[in-house]
């Protein structure tokens, strides 16, 4: 339960369904940064202290804990928790749900044969695979070869009341910019899969383009890449033009200071931060990976570009910041799109329907 989109989705579903189901969160390695937030909702958070790699003793601890809890459903998330299906089944749980929220930088296309084989091997123990994008659903069925009947597509959703356009308010750490500066914003864990190196290279290209208005890039998030990215900012001579805020819980307030949102990921499931930016009526420039093309209507709510292409990213951002009226129109269309298709209510209803169908069997 560290800070991330997948963990936020899990917590949102738990918070919205705690009057219908009793929840317990078990972290394989540790409780995580969001444990305290879960506990304020009355949700217990535990850890079995699994070591990196295969740890038979940890799986045995998980087995005994599940035997004691006797859950009606066990819901695991992503490849790191896939093999929790085995101790769950051995502990007597007949309903196992496994969610696929996206891929990592080491396997952005899901082509790792070992991981595909592992998913197929585990399929008999899993009641339903839950991809969060049509791209992941297609991949599970056509490339991993999971039976279609075992796949339940439930797209991520966000709170469109919290993330909404409105007057800007002061936030701690907000950079002081010259009048007329266009602010480019992004939010994400500082991890290689987010492609922030490419974004910094794109920013260096933009700063060198004299015909553009003044620009400033704000990167909100913490993670293992923070120190290295800070050094990269300095190496590229971008210190006056880039702010790394570290981990923040007030992205909704920061969005009101942004003129455009950028997603530079090299792999994605359904990016919650892109949805949050769209709900905040921001135009979005995003890489055309994973579920991003399902979110951003190219040319209508933003622009899509190839991943790992800093110049293409810079060109798209330049087009948006140079045309404020088009940016405003894109942002308004984006908010309408999120309200119609990606609300947190639709997401929660999807999980509730799935859980209830499994419990009725």
C-alpha cells in the first residue's frame, strides 16, 4: 500500500464498499505509506514480511493468516501478488480475483514469456482476471491466452467532485513564475516506467524554442528516482524551469495552477492522474501506450505521441501551450469525457457486481 494509482484504486473501492463487505488489507512485504489512510477508514492493514524473490516461509505465513480469516474473496493485484492464489486456494478460499493494472519498465509490452506462462499456470486457481483497460483485456485474452469467460474489464474511475476546475488557491511549494508563464504539470511515482527522463529532455527542447511563452514544469511525486532526476535537471540546465515537489497529497489544488498536463509513461494501465487532470479540465499530452488512447481522444481532449520520443513530446506540448483557446476547449471536452465514462461510481459498481456474482455462485 505505497503511494500509487493501483493502491489508490484499491483504497477507493474499499472505502466505497465497506458497508457491504468487511475488508482486510495484507501487504506481502510491508504495510506501506497508505496504511494509515486505510486505518482511518477502519480497515486493518497487515504485512507478512515477504523477502524479495521466492520466500516459502512468507507464503506459509500468508496461508495460515488466510486460514484464520477465512475470506469469501481474495483479491490480489499485479504480477507481484499473482502467486498468492496458491496459498489462498490451499487455505480454502474458492473465489480469487486477480487485477492487472499495468506493466513495469522492464516489460512495457507484456512480452516476458516467463510472466505470461506464470499467468496461464495460475489461471485455474483464479476465478476472474480484472484488467483496467481494453488494451490489457485484449492482451490477456489474445497473448496470455486467458479464457475470455475469466476476464472482467473494469476501468479505473476518479472522484469528479474533488478533481474539478475552479479558482486557484495558494499551495505550499508553488514556484514563483514570471507573468505569462505556462505551467506544464505531471504527477506520478518517480519510477523508470513513468518516462520522466524523456520528459526532461522534451523540456530542454522547449526551453530552447524562443518563439514560445515562458514555461515551467512541475513534477509531483516521490520515489526511488528522485535524487537521480534532480541531478538530471541540473545537468540539462533546467533548474530555473523545473520544480520537483516530492510526494504530495494535494494534487487537486496543484492542477488549478497548471495549463497543460503531461504523461510521459512508457507503459500504463489506466492512468488515474490523467483522468484527474481531465476532470480538472486540463488538456492532456500523453504517450500512446497502454490505456492512454482509451482516455485521451487525440485532437479532441489532448494529443497522443509515441513513447520514448522526447522531440515528439516537445512538439505536442508546444502546440498546446501556444494556443490557449484550443487548450481550453480540449480541457472542457476532457472533463465531459471523464464524467461520462470514468467516474468512481462506475468503477465501484463494477467491482460490487463482480464480487456479488462470485458470492452468488
